[in-house]
C-alpha cells in the first residue's frame, strides 16, 4: 500500500512537471518568433510545423528545418529525438508534422549567429506521406497538340523554303 | 525631327527577337529532360508546353519577318528590350503551370527576377517545388546573367556588324576579344568551367554536412548558378540559412565574389596575367567600397549588440554585406531581421553597397565599380584644374586591362548612367512610400530591385500591391539593361506615334 501511494505521488509529480514544462513553453508561429526575436531570445518556446528538406547530421546532433507554412526555422536536435521522423517535406513527400519544445535563439552563439531553436523535446503530431501526383491529362493533351503544331509549322516553313529555291 | 519607323524596321526587330526566342525555347528543353529523368512527369509536361509555345512564336517571327536590312543601333537596342520582355513572358509559362504562383504576373516577376539576376521571389511553398521547376528558376540567372542575346549570338546568329549592337544593348560595355561572337563564346566557356568546378565543390560540401548525394549535387548546381550569376535564388525557402554551415557560406561567398568580377579580368587571369587583379581600377574600387561599407555595417551591428561576439558579427555582417555588394542577394538571416535587428546605420551601409554593385561585363548589377572609379578620377581632375594655374594641362589616366586616358566624354557617360541609377533607386522608393511602406524599407527594396540584388526586407511578397510588382519588374529590367535599350524602346514607340 505504501509503495502504491509513493508510485501515485511520483506519477503525479511527474505529470505536474511535464505540464509545467509545456505550460511555460509558449506556442508560437515563425512570424512571431522572427518579428519579435529580441523578446523571445533565450526563452523556452513551442513551435509546430512540417519537417522539410534534409536531416543534416552533425555528430550526435542534427539540423532539421521546420516550416509552419510561412517560414522555416532551423532546429538543432539530438539524433535520438528525431528518430521517429520518417517523412521530410519535398516535391515527392509531405513531411511529418512535429512539435518542438526548446530554447529559441535570436543569434545563436553556438551556431555562428543563426536564428534557431535548440530542441529539448520533439513530438511527432502527424506522420507525413508520399505524394503521388496523378498524371494531368489536360497537360498531356495540350503538350501533344502544341508539339505537333510546332513540328507542323516548322515543316511547312522548310517546305516553302525548298519550293522557293 | 523624329523618323517614324518603317515596316522593314519592325520586321528586322521581330526577326532578331524571333531568333532569341528560338534560343530560349531550346534552353527550356534542359529542365524538360531533367524532369523526365527524375520521373517528374507533370513538371516535364509544363516545359514541353512552354517549349512548344516559345518555338512556335520564334519560328513564326523568324520565318515571316525575313531580314531585309542590316541591323542598325536602333534595331539592336529595341530587339534586346523586346526580347527580354518576351523571354520573361514565355519563361513564366512553366512556372505558372506549376501551381506555385498566385498569378501569371507573379510568375513573370519571378522570371524577370531570374533573368536579370536579381533574386527577389514570389514563389509559394518553395520547399515543395519540383526539382524540374527549381532548376528552371536557377537556369534563368545563368542564361540572363551571361545574356539572353549572348545565347543567340553564340549559337544562332551569324557574325556581322549587327551582333555588336545586340551585345551592347544587353548592358555590356566591353569586349574580351575583338569579335563579339567569340567574346560571347569565351563568356560561356568561362561560366561553364566555373559551373563544373562550383557544382562539384558545393556538392561535396553538401554531402559532408549531411545532405543526401542527389540533393547535395542538385543544390550545388542551383546554388552555384544563382551565386556565380549574382542572382540569390536558392532551392529552399530559408535560402543559405537552410544549410547551417560555415563551409557552405564561405564557398558561396567565393563564388559570389568571382561572379561580380569582370569576365575580361577572368580572361586576363586565365591567360596568366594575375597582376591585373591588383592594378585594375575596378578591383581596387571594389575592395575600397567593400571595406568602407563593411566598416559601417560592423559599427551599426556593434552599436545594437545583436551578435554576442566579433566572430558572429563578422560572419553575419560580412555574408549579408558581400551578398548585397556583389548584387547576389543570398541571405543567412530572415528578411524582417534587416528591419527588426540590423538598425538604420547597418541598413544604410547595405543600401550603399547594393547601389554600388559589382563590375561591368560581369553578371552583377548596380552602378558598378568602373563607373565609380572613373567618377572619382573625374572629380580629382576637376579639383586639380581648380588648384593649378590656367596654363597647366591636367591628365588623368586609369588602368583597366590597359592604361586609359580619361576623356570628358567618358566622364559624361559615366555620370549620366550613375544619375539614372540613382533616379531609379529613388523613384522606386517613392513608389513604395506611395503604397504606404516606410522610407528606409522602400529605399532598401527599390535599390535591391533596380541594382538586381535580391535582398529583401520583407516588402516583396505575393500579397504586395500589383502596381508595385510591375514597378519592380520595370526596375529590374531597366537596371539590367543599363537603361539604353529601355530608352530605345520608349523612343521607338514615341517615334512611331509622333515621327514623320
């Protein structure tokens, strides 16, 4: 019984800690962060968006770039924390949507003055997917029609030139 | 008395414009083939459609307007002005079909920005744009930087006295060798050698910083083309900040700098005349101007204490400054940070750097170093004349590939172009203010457009007023062609209406 009480209390304390962590990390957009960089410099923030481009590993850490639909911000994260990321946004795929909780830097001393976020925790909110764009039949028809027309006009002028000679 | 242009004049202009459009249509096959190889079928179709349209336009113009007379100066200038506008419109077709532009005007803005090596962008959701379309965005500066008519001169137009008129109409003041066709081919040769070297270096660095090999070399090609051609486009929305790499920034700076140097200077160095770099007036003025403007940027940034140490200040300040001065427009900060973080002094220094620009006969824009050097020499000559007795003969000379004596005609020409650039910068700033933007932001964006730089403080956006988009397109076009061809086109229309 005593052990159960201790476990419940421990779990409760952990929940309070995690909640406080989340509460203090204000959820912000890229525009808010960039336009008010001085205000948020050194603060814990929550930033959500799509992982785009490459994951660039640098030792035990890696750079990922997260786009919230307006701007993309670089996030410096441990390799372990980004293990769950599968899809990265590009022409071929919709990237995973992740929530980053970390320290925002207006000009990061560790990274040559970059505006970045040093992630403490990265939570995957949505898994991305491969984008398969269906063939656009209107484009196929138009391309074929114009290519034939171009070839026809060129041949016509060649023929006229030969006849003139 | 103005002479009304005749039917034959119009046919001559359209004939040469057709040749240039034909050249453009062939270049659009490059992204079409790349798209096919990468399995990007819909983007590939966009380029097949655009190539066919451009080819039809080109063939109709060249075949129906068969040349009747030799190309005169007026024809050459108007041909260049018209061809650039036609190239902007036709090249915008595949970009518009991509669905990443809110309007056809935005796609036209993008292609004019590319061809003029400006780099201001209105693309939406760039991080999801296909490689095929992205390649075309970056090929634009590579074609326009060397010169749209230079392609036609190199491959489609046979020699003759007419070629020089097209060449000069495109804002090139000097030839590398006496023959214009050979000059065009040398410019292409130099550019392609650097393209191979640049892509390889940036590709390898890309792999070392954690990019996948295909992406690393694709980015390397794009970043080189837009860096060497001082355009400032990048394949990702964060521009060069995307890479988070000092190595990548250093190599990019190197290519921006060599891109801003005169092709003639490259040719001299390649021929073993390395001393020319130290003697050349352009290289000297460039160094002085960079040092002066960086000094101001450094003081401005230091006063505000944005960057905690000197190394960071140097890295950020130097990159943005050199990017502005070479008229490239690559950025490692966000556009709004120029306004929120940089402060007035650093911003004004950056505007001065952008306005000054790079070298003549390079891919850079702005007033240009040779003109600044000559203007300074002319001023020194005038001051000397005032101080010396009336009987004294004052001679000024400068070194640019060879020793040249400064003449009044040269000085007058230089000052006219310089004044026109300043008027263009201020005119655009006034337009920005009329649309409700603050003075410094308007001047920054206007200078960036007119000097073909591409740095933005946030005004350039798909949501900006249509009128301002058109004004920036005109600024980019007039700035790249160094006014003469643009004025010739206006004069042509005036003569057509008022001439006898």
